C-alpha cells in the first residue's frame, strides 16, 4: 500500500490525500509488526489483540476508502459512513493495546 501511494498515486492524489494515505499505511505497518511480535498468551490476550487488529482495519481501511472515494469524487453516502469509523478504529487500537498490556502485567505478577 505504501509503495502504491509513493509511486503510482503520487501524481494522482493531492498532497493532503497523499499524507492521509501515508498515515494509513504507517499504522498498518506498525500495528502489523506489533501484532506479529506480541505474544498472544492464553489469559485472554488474544481478544485484546483481535481488538487491535479490528481497530487497525477500521482506522486504516476507512482512511484509504475516504482518500479513494474523495479522489474519485463518488460515494458521498459511503464516505459519510467511513468517516466515523476512523476514530472508532483508533479507540479499538488504544483499548486493545491497553488491555493487552494490563493482562501481560497481571500474568507476570502471578
């Protein structure tokens, strides 16, 4: 996704939309790497990491969708749905990581 934005879409997107695209790609990369590295233990941490995964999909996916639909100037009703998904995804990412960290801390104290 990042390479697509950096090469194929550089001349198509406005600077603001390209920055949004890059933000979405950065979050996908960082959250993906963190999810691979985070140990999913059996104390319910799998649910917390699933919240992070869902949050990443909602956050980054909605930004990509908003950029694509806005550039094509179509889908006004779909853009109205995607807009609120971005902060919801962010809340899920934050809540998932906070829950995961809490559960890891509790598990290590035992």
